[in-house]
């Protein structure tokens, strides 16, 4: 289950890699119960709970991820997504440019400040974004009818992409669907262009979306959470 050098090279080239059966079906059902007891759809503050912070550390130490996430990295965010007939949406191709921070910093190079679910976010400089790693843990099977994530492999290597270039890459580039079973992880760069369509099935697509990064930040920024 430890990623091979070929897999590591593929991750660097494509900006994503799939890891099957990282957790068992029983593990996923246990996590589902934990989520139902504590949080709501789309919540971005899960990392503030002890069970989620513990899970983030367990995933980082897991043999399937240990060579992909540097040992000195910390988990800085976890968002819960649930797509179903009752909670359904589509998202156009975009990059994840915002990071959760402790407080606002007066720095001309920083912008795009916003607040979501009581957490302050800022659009991070490219040198920070290039170091970030997202870990998408699927708690349910995700087929084509469940509105899976679609990505453009290799698009993370363009850095911060302007909207006009996004359209060009969307029309010209290969697109890959991130299909999954329970316990599957898709590990990706937040700079990778990704989108999703509305689900047209009857199932649930529940995902815990973790983000990991270096413990210390530049530009005077500090993480809101660091698990």
C-alpha cells in the first residue's frame, strides 16, 4: 500500500493520485455516525473537534500517505461535503486559493479576505499554495451519477490560473473523473483545476476534505488550526 516511486512521480506530474481501501467500510460507517452527531453539511470547522484532529493525524501516518505528506506538515482544514438529492449543486472549474488563518495581516501582497463558518480566509501567495496537499476521503461509493469531482490533470503546474486560461484548459485538456469506493482517498494539489456536476442519482456522496501544509507560514500568517 506504500506508494511506489512511479506513483510519486505521477502525483508530481498530474497533481493527483488515487489510493484505494485506505479505510474499511466499518471505519467509514463509524465516521458517518460521528459526523451526524456533531456537524452539519459544508462545515469548515471540523478540525476543531478532537475526533477529526485525531483522524487527520492518523491519515498522515498511514502507510498509503506517509510518503506523500511530509512528516513535518500539519492538518490545517477539514470540510465535510454531502451531495444527495436533498443537497445538490454544481461547481465550475476552479482552484482552491484560500486558506484558513488565525487573524488578518496588514500585507499588500495578501488579498481576497473572507469569513466562512466563523473562520477567516485569505487568498494565499503562490509559494504557499504550491506546498499545500488536499486529501479527499470518501465515506460512500461515488459513481458517475453521484456528481464526482472532475479534474484537469497537470493543471496545477500552471500556478495561479486566470479565468480566460481556465476556459482554454477546460476545452482543450483531458478531464478525469474521481470515482471512488468507501474508504478511497483522492490526494490532490489545491491548485489543480477541478469541478463537479449535480448528482442525478439517488445516493449520497459524503467526503471529508482535509488540507495539509507546512507548520509555519510566511507573510506573518498563522493557521487557524494546526493538527
